[in-house]
C-alpha cells in the first residue's frame, strides 16, 4: 500500500505479514498500538479491519509525520471505520506506557514497531538525515529535542565519538574518524551534511559504506534509538493482554539484536546461571518466529528499501 503526499511515495515494508499477524477479534474491544506511525501505511490497513468501538493508537516523535498520518487515517476512517476511535500521540515510543496511561489505556491487544526511518527524512535535505542532500546536520526525529548531530560532532570528546562510531555504526575506522574530527573542528565547525561528507571524502576515504555507517551512528546517538527501543519493548510486553501479539520490523543488526534478545529473555523461565534459581523470573511470551520473517522476492524487487528488513513476533502468555 502506498501512502502519497505532495512530495513523496512511501511503501510500507512487510505490510501483509504485519497485518496478517494482528488478527482482530469481533466480539472484544481491540486496542492496537502503532509505536512508529510514520505515514500510516501499516495503520491504514489495520484500521480498515477494525470494529466499532475499537481504538487505534499511533505514536510518532516527528510532528510532521503525525500530521500527514492524521490526514490519511481520517480518510480511511470515514470510508471504512467511522466508529473506531483514533488517538495520535506526539511522542517517542520510549514513553509508551506513560502516554497510554495519560489517555486512560492500561492494556493493549496488539502492538507493533516499524523501525525504518521515514522516507521523508531521507528524501528531504532539511532534516539532515541524507548524505546525498546538503542540509543542516540535524538528524532529530523530534525537533523539540536539544541535541543535534552537529552538536554531537562539535562538542563531544574524542572517546565519546569513537564509542558512537564503533558501537552504533560498527565502523572499522571509528578511532581514526573520531581523532580527525577533533582535529578538523578546531579550524571549522561542522554545520551541514555536506561538511561531514566532504570531511569523510578528504580525511578518511570515499567508500559509501563508511559514510552510511557514520550517518547511522550519529542518528542513533542523537535519538537514543537503542535505549529507547529496549525500554519500549519491555513496557509493550507488560501492557499486552494474554494471547495478543507484539511484532517488530527492524532494518539493521543492532535493532534486530535488541528485539531478538528481548523476546528470547521473556520466553524463558529462569535467567540464573546458579544451580539454585534466585531470579524468580517467569516467561511472559511465546516466540512465533524462530527465524525472522523476510520480504519475499517480489517485495525486495519492487521496494529496494525492504531488502534489509527482518520481522520478529511473539504472543503474550
């Protein structure tokens, strides 16, 4: 399903797989949470299947995404689901539990994550996510946040920059890049994506993968993506009703590892290495995906951005 705006076409990844996993019940009140609403590609299809009295909740840290999604969902609601309540929340999913409680919601029937960065962010220069387009070195999903990529690069210590590039970008040249940034910023601060890409070309190498890893690492650091994901997953599992689904689509190994390890941990009873158990942990989910769900050949051909996608799912027990 395509979501068209004046400036872009966004294609949702693993759409049929996600929608198929969230099997709504006719005789119960379904509360479904889209933790990463984006342009509402997944949410729009789920809304079409919802029943009168159901609630669809959408989270997004980006106010612009939220406005575009609202327009799309209102059109679908008018045609397919006029008696479904839609709640849109301008917030990162790290505050999932708190924001749901603010809206009187203490349990949910299904929750899902699509961790791909919105096409709007990559295809427009003004947000600073794209290494193809010159724009401010920003990279914030939520522009209310104070920390930009430029501030990270210009004021972080060398050891902190090294850790960012090593851990979040898995970049082989992490140490060299950090040292060269410290040296270069003494002469001129980094202000734009062009400043950063030119620096990488001139001081490191011209390999596109190096640039991609550096941009990814900065974006993850600016938005605290990995910490936020892990916390949100714990909260989501606790909020889920019995027999209902959590579904997460990730696009790089760091995210997928967090999803995999979180679900694995919650699918086990004992977490102790001691002979006598002291953790008193009981399993809360059953993993539905022994191996991750991957896009089929048709989807990978028609939507190249889907090629790195992996989906994992579990059911609350």
